C-alpha cells in the first residue's frame, strides 16, 4: 500500500479498534525512541490523518502489523514497503534480490536500509554495489519499519534514490519468550528473547539459530546464528541505546539454471549445474544512538563500528572455460566506522512556526581485500583482481520545514556529499585515488487537510555511488589489451545524479479506511545493472522511470486489517542506442493484498497475495520474463502463555521464478556458448509450525 499508515505499537494490549501512526517526526535513522511515538486509539468509524509526511509514498509500520505476516525469509520484512518485492536468486545466505519502482535493485543498489541507525548497504562490494544483506535481522525483535521513497529527503544519502527504510528494535519486550520452528525441507529454527532491568534502563537479549536444506537437489546446508544485545534508557529530555549485534552463516547454493537444460529433462527444476557453489558470511557491529534536548532544541546522535566478511563462490555460465569451468570467488573483508549528528530547532517563522534541521553523516570503509578470483570446487587457482580500498563519504544536510497556514506547509532542503577514495590494486595501473562531490537540493509542499485529504508535491536530487575501483581503472584485469588509453575502457563517475519528482494525495474521507496515490518520475545519470556472468553490478546508460502507486489501508471490522497496493512503472534508457531502450530486469508491475485478523477468542490469521510482473530481459524487449503470483498463509492460536502458529508458503504451489536473466552460458557437451533464459525457481509449497512459550 503506497500510504503513510502503520499500525502503532500498543505494548501487550490487543483488540484495539485501531491504532495508527503516520510518518513524520524525527529524521530517518536519527535516534528515534519510544518516547517520540504518540499512541492514537481510534474507536470511531473514521481513520484520522496523523503526522506530517512530505510525500504520499512514505509511512511507518509497527510490530502488530508484522506479527501475523507470513515471512519465508527475513528480507521479506521490506515487503511492508508498498510496491517492494523481495526474492532470492541463489543460496539464502546471500543478500536478497529486491524490486521497487521499476528497478531490479539487485542486492540493494538504489535502496538504502539502516538497522538501529547502522547502514546495511556496502559500497565497492565484491559481489554488487550497494550490497544489502538483512540476514542478521531478527524479525521478532522489530518494533517498527519507517520507509520513504524518492529523492526529496535531505537526511537520506547514498543508495536512496528509489527509497530507504529504517528498522528499529524494541527497547523492551512485554514478555520473555522461547520458540521452536520446524518445517519441510529439514527446516529448524530456535529463537529466544528476554528483557531485564539493568543500570537504570532495559537490557534486551535475542538469540536465533537457523538451519535448512531447502527444496534443492543439492541441499542448501544453511546454518545461521544471530545474536542481539541492546541496552536502552529513555526519558523526556534524553535517551540512549547501545547495540551489540553478531551474525554468521554458511551455505551451499543452487545458482540460477538454464531453461534449456530443464526443458530437455537433463536437469531438475531445483537442481544445480555446479554443486560446489555457496559461501560464508559474518557481520558484527557495535553502535550507539541517542538524543538530548537543550531548551527547545534537540540533538540526535549516533556512532557505529562494523566488522564484515563475505566469501562467495558462484558459477552462472558453467563451462565457457571447458577445462576449468566458470566458477569464480568473490571475497570482501572490511571494517566500517561512522556516525551521525542531527540538530532540530523550532522557531517563529510562518503563521504556525518552523523547524530547522541540520545534520552531518560520516562513513569510512576500510576494505582489505576486495577481490575476484577463479576457482574450481571452491579452490582458488587464479586471481583476476585483488584490491585494498579505503573510502570516506561525508554528508552535510539541512532542511527548513515551515507551516505557513493551517493548510500549507513546506520543506526546503539541501544536501552536500563528498566521496574520497584510495585504491591499491594488485595491478599497479589500476591503483589511484581521487574525490567527487555533489550538491542535492530538495523541496516538498503539502496542501491541506481539506475534508480529511492532503495533497503533496515533492522534487529533489539524490545519488548512488559507483564502485570506486571503476573510477581508478586503467587496464581490464581480464583482458590486459583493453585499456583506457586504447579507448575500449572508460572510468566511471564516483557519484551519480538521480533526480526525482512526485505528486500525490492521501485521504481518510472514506469510512474506516485510508487511500493514497502517488505519481512519480526518477531520472538516473547512469543505470547500475547486474551482469549475470560476472556476478556484479556495472554502470551503464542513463535512464528514466515514471509510474503510479495506489494504496489502500482499512479496518473493516474489529480486529481485522486489510491492506492493498498496486504499482506500475515505465522504465527506459534515455539515450539513443540501436540495441533498444528497455532496461533488462526492470519490472513494470507489482501488487500485493494482505489481510490479518485477531480474535478475542485467541485465534489469529494472516494471508498475503503478491504479484511480481514481467520484465524485458534484453534491451529490444525480444525476450521477457514471466510473472509470479504467490499466496502465503498463516494461522494460529494463543492460550495462557503459549502460542502455536502454522504457516503455509506458496500455498497454490506456483511453479514460477524468483528471478530471470538472459545471457550466454555453456553446458557440458555444447560446442559453443548459448544465449538462454536462466532462472531461479520459487520454492514449492512448504509448511512450517512454530511453538512459542512466554514467561
């Protein structure tokens, strides 16, 4: 639903007629605490507009809406963002595949995510620019998801051209709990969470252990361990939270497979060409967020340190190299340090006052190494490229929000970002250093409310950074005859403009529901595309996307929530090229319909139907992917301190694809590489049962 509605946290209480919070308030990732959230209990037939959003496509979703939402993968938490579809194109230990606003976002590229103020996206990543791995998140501990789409927000920086989300954990659990989940394909998950009083605040502890083989002929052997330790304390004038998070996993993967091998009967739909692909990853972070009030002003602050590692083995083209095969390895070992400051100051300007916000974002990545290697059976036999990279991104931003009249408010914003980088490559010609900077103006105008209806106009510039190895490249490491000097290779621009525009409205004029609509456009100076046989994103041609999003949120009966959204987009390259103007993998339609019900008798249920539309797979639109429609169901019963839940995924047993590509590959016995559709299937119908005890 492209709407600003979310179900507000209401502690342990249940059965409220409605509890709603509309986005607004502190900046995304700016140290928001429970003290900042206004609880609104609605018992009438009308759902009132609340908050002060800057566009029709932003909102907040709280834990109660997530509790009965069936999730096959943790990354599907982001499907609360209207129009977002989350899939997977290989093993579940990797970052998910994301689709939004006419983008195949690959593993993140133009969508930015933070968890407790800590950025998730990884620039200059071994596998894909903006790599966004959410596997370290524990869904049961999520308090809220704040989402915003577009380039109109001065507090949002790198990778946020299509949108951004901020995930926050609860300060305190209403009750401690343990749960055990079992399911098809040797699925097993254990989870425990508890809260304690400690040092004048609340200590939150969460531990998760997860394993599965999946439906694959080559078992996935996924083993994942997560842990969260969070201490927080909050009052009227100050608050602070300290978070320690740890995650590690290892897995075997079944990469996308060629359609011709399945149609011939030589390969099972859930089979793999190379059974030795897979990987291991870890992420450990220490972070702090907080706020202090000084008179009418408020200072929000945050700091973080991350230790991250990925070792990934992939094979997308199989045997173009007949002797060794096409498996390759990508290693990424980095430390990330950063922090944020944001000052908020109200003052008298306009009939109803103004608020000035000023902020600073700082992030430093120390990557040693980031590398691409050739491998056989996970044994490396050659190095394609290995680099040591440091890069620092500094952002200064400000926004002035003014309520000129009861029916007119504006925000004027400006952001300035500077990227400094240094690359030490194993090939000296590809080493170098440099910098780039970008100024990004922002503007939003809100009119209303009139008859419980508001109208929005917004525009602004955003950006994504490119892999800085591409900014210093002089020689193609896979083809030393190809050089910048020879004209067959060109360095990339470090910071790439994105210009966005949006008009829309939201209305609560209809009984017991809210409706929203957004018309938008986004222009990118350089598109980032996933290269199937290279396993990475590469900058290509300029592009334009325009589209419409419609969202509905309703509470037709006591204890029942209904939400629906539809998104249509027209993604196109904007330069002239004989190859065509279609953007490979860019989806054109997405939709979802969800319903949750919670009865006073203890029964509860949830269902979600979601649709991923077709996309062009080549520039001339001569090859297209099919659509995918999935239905997930969940139902359960609470009694005393126990809860039992059953979830049925892909309930209709749809034989569709999570992802589809079109490129060259070669199978054993083929004389030459063959252009073909390559796909990763959706998982078949599966059942999971969870037993939970609270104490």
